[in-house]
């Protein structure tokens, strides 16, 4: 099985790092607690006069490279690989790619080793990438074509309005992706 795994807010905890850095740099500014996030694009949860500061912070050198892993994600991907699945890191660069592309390569190398950087696929249109499953936090993914993968939503507060699709976290990924392996045996 080809499993495509998004990076930001699926493997690398973009939102946690952003909020932590925001509160460190701007302790007296408005902030949105993680559980109150309502939109996929973080800056849209903030008043217009703060959006440039959000952009600058996200695009700053070292921000992407130093994102903490989402708990359980690295172990889950390693287990998928051990099970024989073809796992690819399917990610988009940030609006300004200057730091994000190289830093995403470095993030994968740091957490998975140099051999797995060859499994990174960068695209702004994930519908063009072949796979069986795409694990992604983005609520809706559109592009030039109808994808051949199933979008399994990585659960985040801003995508909980989406229903009718499989949804997972790294705590329940085996049950969601491989339910036949976790169902009790018939008596």
C-alpha cells in the first residue's frame, strides 16, 4: 500500500510551535489557543493587523527545521515501513519557499534518517500524486484531477466539521487504517 503522509500538523507540530513562539515574541498580543483554531490557515484565525507577523514567524529561518514531532507520528511511520508499506512524505512548501523546502528536508533527515529524504514529494497539488491513502489535516483537498488516494483526515480542531471520512490520530491509526487487524475474531 502507498501511504502519503502530510508533514505540517500531521507529523511536525506546526501549530504548537507557532503558538509557543508567538507567545514568546508577542506576550501581550492576541493569540488563539490550539483548541479554538477554526481555519486550516493559521493566519486567518488572527485579526488582519497581526497576519503579517504570523507570516514572518512561519517563514523565519529555523522555524520549520525546529518543529516538534506530533506525538506518535514518527513511530507510526516507522511501523508502516516495517509492515512493508511504501510511505511517502507528501508536503507543500509554505507560501514563501525560501526556508521551508530545505528545512523540511532537514526535518525528515533529523527524525527519519538521510535515506528517507528520498521519500519527500513536494507539490502544491496533491491530487497529482499517486497513492492509496493520504493522511492530511487539510479539511478539503482539491486540484487538477480526481485523486486516486483516499483522504484520511488527521484530526485537528479546525477540521472537525468534516464528516463522512475516516479520521485518525497517531493514537488510533492502526484501528483506522487496518481495522481488519484489530477486529475481534468471530466465535
